[in-house]
C-alpha cells in the first residue's frame, strides 16, 4: 500500500472510532437510566456485621448513585425477640412520598436495646431501578 492509501485507511479507522465514542456519549446523556442500572450500596454506618458497644442513633447509607429510600425497617434477630419489627421513620412530603433522597442518606433510629438487628431497606434510583437489600449489626449488652 502507498502512503496516501495507508493515511486514508487510518483516517477511516479514527473517524469510525470517534463516531463510536460520540454515539456512546449520546447514549449516556440521553438515557441516564442506563448508567444507573447497577445502583448499589457502597457503605453503611454502622458497617455490615459491626459489633457495637453502644446502640447507634442513626443509620447512614452511602449509595453509588442518587436514590430515594422508599421503605426501611429493623428486624430483631436475637432469640428472645426474634422476628419483632421496628419501622424506621422516613421523612415524607405533604402527599406522603419519601424525601429520603440523595447519594448519602441519614435516617434517625429509635432507642435500641442490646441485640442483633437486621436492616431491611428498599431504594429506587432515578432511572427507576429498584434495590432491595439488607445488612445486620449487633449491639453488645
């Protein structure tokens, strides 16, 4: 191949690559739900399986994207009170929708006795994806 032919072939490849990158960028900008498809929980306070000397007064969720927590509760796992549920109060607007929104969300807890607790929660991402998950922690006597 001659130098001009190689140059034209190289130009076509770089033009094709540029078009592919622009198409991917447009897809991300026009369809934000696609980028939020794998919304997950990054960290929590207390941490998963933490053993605490004092009962926490709040839960902190740090998600990988902005979400709204639509449901949250504690379930007691200790033998003597196993299965007992404690609803976690979510902030709500005037029509009852949860306003627990953001990438980092803090929820207040009622006073907790020593025991093992499972936190069950449901969150909805901006793209409509639903995340249902849980973690647990223990408060020592």
